């Protein structure tokens, strides 16, 4: 069945009438018309991208009822209240209701008095509920936060596995429209497979937000940076994410000490303390909130001008979600990631601490490596991000990220790269970044001597650099695909075919790097 051209115009009329918006956003238009065409649809959009409208407008236009599966009980009521205020008949059913209230709402749905009914996924596991629903004219099932069906996601919920059998138990199969902000290929595959979508149309949109300027800073003095930045932006609203409660508390104390209007948020605080912080932030009594990643679920504050990551997050999904809390109002905003080698250690430690099977651990290490690649790349950060999530984009740099605005000179690093590659080759591709850097530096540390590396021709060939500088160059080479790091706690450097081209003199390597630092004894004339 194809849609008459009028339908999308009509959808736009509804958008104006009920929401007061004149236009669909690019991604919304595609998704709405796919659903109205009775196609199973997977819509991937960042938080704040406008997912709700993608199923609410079709719900108004399709006959019967749209059932919305949503995991956040706390948000259901807000959503439904907003719909009712807009004049859209909607209700929710969850564990906060009495038996009578539940029955009343089911009856209202059966009588055709509702267009949207929100339920938590757990409800779909109940036999009596399935039985009740099987009599209703359900045209569409909208699955919100659909990544919860996947073990690869960051928020797996078993009850999402009940969605597919539920759909199949209905007398008429409805359209299934799934939504998430998580767009890794594994998660997308899982959603399609585990929700048993039929020939779905998949739309990935809006991850690149033009108003967000992405920055990665390596080797910065983090604390000084944050103090200076917050002082300079004292009248702007910002979020600073730190990895641990201890770090949150310390930063918070310093900011307060410096007279900056700061709050904090982490799981070690009481419920009351956390609620107070959250409200203070929402109502602009607090400018900067220092928080662990516990902060943010369901926070919809539009005027956040900057999100600073004091530590590298565990993966790109987490990063994009947290950084994406900046600039919801479309105004120019900053996403700044402060990165150093310690962050890698911290994340590896956390992976090792999590009791989980080998496959998951492997997956976590791979995602960590991809996060590190983002931190080390010289490429346009916006494009690197879009590529990671598989979103189509123009082949031109964004012009605002820290790679695009990097005015350090592009230096020919071919000779250094050749030294590094041949050293790795001679070490038989059995060692990690720091060991290779030690050998190139000409270090006399115990492990170097124990393996007899001091007699290798590449030993000490980069002695004019610090080991940290050499490590940085190696990491950038890995991020650019010349080298791969094996997965696991102690990754080993492997040469890739690009590196072979460099060794053969068929390819030039350019990097933006700090100039080699001079050793003290060399003196400055
Ligand atoms: P999500 O569920 O993806 O996080 P929401 O559906 O809550 O996002 O929408 C985020 C914000 O964008 C809301 O304030 C919403 O009213 C607004 N919005 C959504 N669609 C449009 C549109 N077409 N034009 C203008 N604003 C929109
Ligand atoms: Zn860029």
C-alpha cells in the first residue's frame, strides 16, 4: 500500500495544529512517512532529536490505537500530560495505578477513546494483559529506547524480549516502529532481529548537530583547565562529567572555593541531596553541575552551553549521549573531552572489575579502543563520530571541531612512522605502545634489557623525543589505521597494510604534533 502524496501534508497540518511547529525536522519527515506507509521502521535519533513526534503524529492519523512501550515510568506521566494538554487523547498504564484505574484505561482504549497508550515493557509479559490487548484495534506499536532489547546496548532489559511475542500474539499484526539514540551496528542488528521487524526502513539522523563544537584535548592539566574555563564562562550553564564520586567531590569543592556557582550529583549522595542539585540546575540556581554519569537520564534542559568530560567515557555511545546534552536549544555550544593516558587505565580497570563473560569483555575492549581512536584522531571529529554511527554525511570537514580548527602545522612524520613500524616489526608484533616507545627512546628499563632490545637497530632512534611523545605518535598512527591494537587488557601493536606502504616508501604520513621537545642539555642558544 502506498501513501497518497496528500498524507504527509496532512501530517504537517497535525504538527502545526497540535504542537505548533510549522515543519518536520529532516529525520522526522522520513520516519513519519515510513510509518504512515505501514512499514516497520527503525528510527535512530539523538536524545532531543524529536522522536516522540515520529510516533505521535502517525498515532493521530492511523485508525485505532498506538501502544507505546517505554521503560521510563517517571517520564510516562509527563509525556501523557503533555499530550492531553495538546488535546490528544492519551493514557498510561503502569505499576503506580490501582487495579480499577488500569481497568478503566483499558476500557477507554477498547471504546476507541484513546489514540495513545503508554506501557512499561514488563506489562507485556503478563498473560491477562496480553489477553486484554488482543481484542483491541492496535495499529502501531512504538518501542521507545529500543536499544534496551540488546545485550550490546548500555541498558539491557529482559522484558524487551517480550515485545516480539506480544506483537505476534495480536490478532492483526500492527506496524512496529522502534526508536533509540544508540546507533552502533550491533545494536541496530539486534533491534531488527529481536523485535522481529519485517523489512524495516532504517533512518539514522541528526547525530551531527551543527551547533555543537567538538573538542578533544590531550595531555592538558585538567584541573587548571576546568577552573579557567568555568571562570571564563561563569554566566553560562554547563555540565562537567567525571569518572568517580571522589573526583566529583574534589572538583565541586574547588569550584565552590573559587566562588563558582556549582552543584554536584552522584550515586553516593542521598536522594534528597540529588533532587536538590537537579532542581537547582534545572531552575538556573546552579550554573555548573559536576556529576558522574548517573546524572542526565531524563534531564531536558535546553540552555546547556558546554559539557566538559573530565575523563574519557567508556565508549562512543556514552560520550555522544552525555555530550549531546549540550545545546538542545540549537545555540552554539561546546563539547570538550579532556583526555590522558590515565583514563585508559581507569576504563580497563573497570572492564576487568566487571564480572562478565569473555564475549562481553571483548566487546567492551573493542569499544574502548574506538573511543580512544576518537581521542587520538587528526580527522574532523564530527565526521569521525558520524562514521562511527554509520550516519551518511557530506565529505567535508565541519570547520568547528578541534581537528578542523587545529592551527598547529601539519608535519611530515614519514621517517618517524617508518622507525616505529620497523621497530614493531623487529619486536615481532608482540608488544604494546609503552614498550615500543621505551625501545625507540633507548630506555634502559629492566624489561627492555631483559629482552635484549638494546641491541636492535631501531633502539634509541627516537631518543630526541620523550616516551610520552613517542606514545602519542604511535596512538595517532593507530587511530589513523596504520596500526591495530589487539583486544584485551594488554593490547599488542600489529602492523596494518597502510604501514607496509609507508615502509616501502609508497605513502607519506602527515600528523599535527607538537614539535620534538629539545632535551635540557641541548640548551637553547
Ligand atoms: P526525544 O524523545 O528524541 O529526546 P523529544 O521528542 O522530547 O525528543 O523532542 C525534543 C524537543 O524538540 C521537544 O522540546 C520537542 O517539542 C522539540 N521538537 C520536536 N520536533 C520538532 C519540530 N519539528 N520542530 C520544532 N521543535 C520540535
Ligand atoms: Zn571538524
